[in-house]
């Protein structure tokens, strides 16, 4: 059985909801991937007796505990004091930690407040975790049969200390057999339709199926045992990918991450050495913003009004205009002007009140002019204005992805 690990967050701001506990979510995923079984997640406020009680409870039931928060210099930072009291380990001054804290302020040409001296006191016998990104050193210690890790609550610092020290030491402390997670990433298909598509596939009892719907895509997750046969794993993955079809834009396997939709398109565009221009309407510049680091996007424009777009390209448009024909005409003009490979245009005829109304769907026309001809796709998008904006950007990018993968 995989070792049991608890996550423990300290801070009144976490308990009261003033701060969202992103640390626990990040650590849970990281530790599950390493091979731990997460048994509990607990948050405790700035009450010494509550902290002491919880530490003693964890020491008696878990193999490992990672605690975040409470290592700061102020009076409400009580983690080190709670550890000292719970495990009868007096706090001792660590001169190396103190020098590191002093250097942190000196490098910033600031005087170190006296209260920061508190952060240099660690429980007797604890191993210090140097913090190059802040003033709060972390520390580790073993009590009973539980290995405790105490990290700063600032997310950026916590992650740096985990990646630079904790991750490797967990592998030394425990015999870990992580399960193998495979995620099929899709755009343009919902969870229920995916469930229907894969319903005929026989899934072994040892394999766990799950789904996760995000803002930009849906993930179909397959969790395999540590020692699952690689050939059988590949066969099952291929069955899922085949049944779901070309909605799949990437597959994350152990040791290999495909990236998000932008990453996938970026690699394809670079690999095929192509350039593109975007003309946006409903996405209002969001499509271009998603591709902000992509060198192949040489120009983008946003038009709030279809009539203005048509005028700029010397075309006429009315309320009954065919958006597909209009997009094709504009794409041809741009291609001749720019002498490039790909022109992507999205058009719609909905007014602002329709876009704002979550109960009214909008039809978006996406046209992609390519060296192989014109691709045109229609999508119906519903929901609040922000969802319509994001979905129009994602679906336009997915149209580009489908074309590139077909001609890869």
C-alpha cells in the first residue's frame, strides 16, 4: 500500500476563506504523482492549542505530513512554536538561517526588522530547508513514525522549496510506487458525450476512469497501477483515442506532457514553418492574447462591427449577408496582400444584447484559408458573454489545430 500523507495548512486567512488554499491542491497533485495516498487535508487557524492537538494526531496516524504556512515573523505565525510544544523539542537559534535572513534584506538594501529574528529559531534536531526566495526557512523532522515537512505559505516560495529539496527527499524517505496517469485532452466535446463514446470499451478493474472539465478543454483520465503492462496500457489508450476521435488534441503520458492547445498548435506551426493572420470578432482579441508568445502570428485585428470589417476590405454587407462567403472574400484579400500561408477569420451577426444574454446562443463562423483551400466551420456557443468569448477563441484555435494535424 502506498504511504499515507496528510496536508496541513495553517492560517486564519485560509480557514475563513480570505485566501484560497492553492498550496493544498498543488501539493496533493504533486504527491499523488509521486506515489502517496492523500488521506486528509486540514486547515487550522492561528490558535496554538489547535495546532498542537493536530500535530499530535497526525504523528499517530500518518506516514508523512506536509504543512504550509505559519513560518513568518509576526505574532500569528505559530508553526515552529506549535511543533516545539507538541513534540517537546525546544526552539534553538540557527545562526545560518539568521545570516540568510539578514542577507535577504541586505541584497534589497533594507534594514532587517527585529521581528524577523524569530524565523531563525527552529525546533531542536530539525533539518533546515534553505529558502533563497524569501525570509522563512522551512524545516523537516521525524516524530514517532511520521516524517514532517514544514514549508512557507507563500505559494511561490513553497513550490520552490518543494521542487529544490522536498521532492527528492520524499523519494529517499519512502518506497514509492506511483500510479500512472494518462490524460486525453479534448476540445469541442463535453464530458457526457465522451462518456457515451467510450462506453463500449471494456476497462480493467485495476484501471480508474475519470473526467475533468476545464475552461479551455476536457480531460479524460486513465489511472493505471504502477506495474501495469505497457503494451496493454497503449492498447487501452489507443481505444479511447480512437473512440473519441479528432476531438483529442493531445495525450499526457507518464514522463511526457503534450501541453495545452496553444502549445500543440505552436509546435505544429513551427514544425511546418507557417505564418498566420487572425481576424477576430466575438473573441475580441482573446485568440491573439492566447498566442502572445507565438512568433508565427504576424498580425491580428479585432472588429466589433461586421460593417466596419467589410468596409476596410471594400466589401458590402447587410443583415442577410452570408458570413461564410464574407469570410472567404476577406481571407482572399488578406492572403494576396500579405503573401502568407494561413488566414483565420471568425464572424458572427449577433448584437451585444444577444452576446450578453446567457440564454441565447450565438452562431460563430470560422474560416481558415490555407494552401490546400478554404476550411469553414460553424459552431453554436451559449452561456454568459465571457464564456462565449473564450469558447470562440478556443474553437477557432482548434480549427487551426485540426488543419495542421491533418497535413502534418
